C-alpha cells in the first residue's frame, strides 16, 4: 500500500513538473506573436495543459475502461469552473472577462464545455455523441480565434514559430513525455485503489484524478499571483475546458462502442450545469467575475466533493 501511495503522489508531481515546462515555453510564444493573449492561450496553452486529460484518456481506452476518461473529463471541467477560475478571482480580487469571451461567444463556449454533460444525461455515450462534441468544439474555436486570434494572422504565427524556437520545442517534447508517463502511473494507481477500496473508477476519476490532471491550471493560479497576467491564465482555463469536449468526442469515437455509465453520475452532471449557469450569470452582469462570486462557485465545488465522498466512501 505505501508503495502505491508513493507512486500515486509521484504521478501527480510528474504532471505538475512536466506541464510547468510546457507552460513556460508556450507563454514565450504568446508574447512574441503580438496577438490577443486570451486567444493564443485558448488555442495553444489550453491544448498543452490538457495533456494530462489526453494521456489519462488514451490509457483508459487501451485498458478498456472508458469510465475513467468520462469521469476525468467531466470532473476536470467541474474543477476548472468551480475551483480553479474561482481561485483566480479570489486571489486577484476579480477577473475581467475578455472581449473574445463576451456576448454570443460566452454562451456558445459554455454550451460546448457543458456538452459532454448534456450528452451523458441518458446514462450512455455513443459515436453520435462523439461527433456532436467534435463539431461543437471546432465551432467555438473558430468563433473565438477569429477575433484577434491565430486565424487572423497565420503568417505571423508561422514566422515566429520558425524563429528561435529550438529550446522551447525541446522543453515541450520533454514536458509531454513526463506528463504522459506520469498520467499512465496515475491511471494504474487509480485502478488499484478502486479495487482495494471498492470504489468505482468513475468516482475516483471524477474527484481525485480530475484534480490531479488540472495541476497545470492550478499552477497558473500561483503564477498569476506573482506575475498578474490574468488574461493568459483565464484564456488557458476556457481553452482547457473546451478541449475537454474535443477529447471527449475523440476518445468516444476511438473507443467505438457505446459507453454505459452504471455508477452514480447525476450529481456531477448537475453540479457542472449549475456551475456553468452561475458563471454565465456572473460573467454577463458586468463582464467580470468578482471575489464574492468566486467564493460562491468555490462553495459549490466544496459541497460537490463533500456529497460525493459522503455518498460513496463514508
């Protein structure tokens, strides 16, 4: 047992360190591109900080246990919108909602982020659900990136990526390798503890693995406290949550068979829907998320964890 606990902790630490290498390199690109930091972070940083979810998903499909990737992706979006973003608002007093994420873009992006939940309400996930998720992600990405984003100046992006990016590319490759190996370890230990404690892999992925794969995003909160660059952090969070829908669709199509959710999943689905709805109301009011509103979302996350643990563990 102590060995498995150690491997579990080391897996999470590996995700943190590997993602740190990736984040530092991508941030340098963001400043060189002379584009909207939010848009660049949404598309690039959002992808790289989702590597933990991608790695966990690939491993779970190969191990023929798709409940892990479903629980992890739904849990990851809950963590982002009821823990990580609220912490950013609380530590920085408030978050200003970027122009790229206002009005119709706000609604469409939140619909995309919540789509895996909507598609899971019937207790099963099939190929059609995967296709819908992929199409909606592309739709949201084009909407956001067409507004002072990467799609507007592709030649500028290519030029800066070719110029002096050798060290950054090496860091990204090393970071990806560390995150992938660490994520494999996390999945293996999740299966071990789910069998020992007789808790479903879905629940462990929902509460614990989703927190671990969001360590890169949590690290950005700490970095933001010191460097005050909220635009990059917030763009990453929205991008990462949106990529969860892309990953959800891709892994569902890859698995190929209908996934049946035989565990208690309704509470988590309702929590994410409520969290996204509250975020929409807060963000729409004055295009900001205040510290008080951040605490409100944080309380929702703490209540979610308490209820899940009480129902399935205690």
